[in-house]
C-alpha cells in the first residue's frame, strides 16, 4: 500500500502542472466546448495508456534487486527531482488568462474525432510522458512488480489521466473558475514541486535503509 500511495501521489502531482496536453484541452474547451474537448481528453489518455503499457512491460526484463534495476530506480528519482525543480522554477509562467478570449463554441462535423487525434498526437509525441512513466515503473518495489499489481497501477493511472482531463475540460470554460485557477496555479506548482523533490530524495533514503 505504501508503494501504491507513493506512485499514485507522484503521478497525480505531475498531472497538476499544465503542459502541452493541458493547453490543448483548455484551448479546445474554450473554442468548441467541453464535449469536443472530451475527444482530446480521450486521445491524451490513450497516449498515456500506450506509455504506461510500454513502461510496465519494459520493467519485466529487469530483475528486482539487480544493478540495472537499481540504476533505473535512481534515474527515475533523478527525473522526479528534475521535474520538481522545474515546477518551482517556472511556477506562474503559463499565462492562462490569455486563453479566455471570445470564441465560437459551434462544433464542426467530426470535431470530436479531430480533437481526439490531436490529443493522442500531443500525448504520444511528448517525450516527458515516456520518461515519467518509465521512472514510475522503475520505482516499483519487488513486492509490487507482479503482473497483477502492474495492471492495477496501469488502470489507476489511465483512469486518473482521463478523469482529470475531463474535469479540466468541464471547468476551464467557466470564466470565474479560470480566473481562480490562474491565481492559485503558481502556489499549486510550487507545492507540487516541493513534494516531488521530497519524494525523489525519500526513495533513495528508503533503499539505503531497507
């Protein structure tokens, strides 16, 4: 359970900071409404699912406790540390308010599928996703490296990505919510970055003590 909470927390904290996928969903929701934006959400989630499956399948060739497995775990911690520093360093530099301009919400025929395709491309062409999921998969302990546990982690992450993105699509078009989120975002990013840094430093300490 401890490993699950650590992985789930790191995954969710990474979702909180806007990236290319977030801005695609936000812009689609502002311009065409949340129903069309839900297509982008499904595409992004599917791309994440591809990386999740690939990351967990790749870890099966590494024997838990081996030098390569330990090296990959430490590399994953280094990446999380780097991600946490970036969260803090660039907090508040996204400018969400500029996305709230007037735009027509009349959806064109086939708009949902086009949005889904754009969402998938945005997710699958983002190298951060591959590194992030490989890092999380490498951090799994031997007790949670079975096929059953990997399925649990994979389904949890896929559903979390999809539900979070759908929530963003629903809320981002509301001007009041957009303004409140823009004001809170810098502090949210700083807090997320600090927690990711603590997690990245805590895992090596746990490995040394275990």
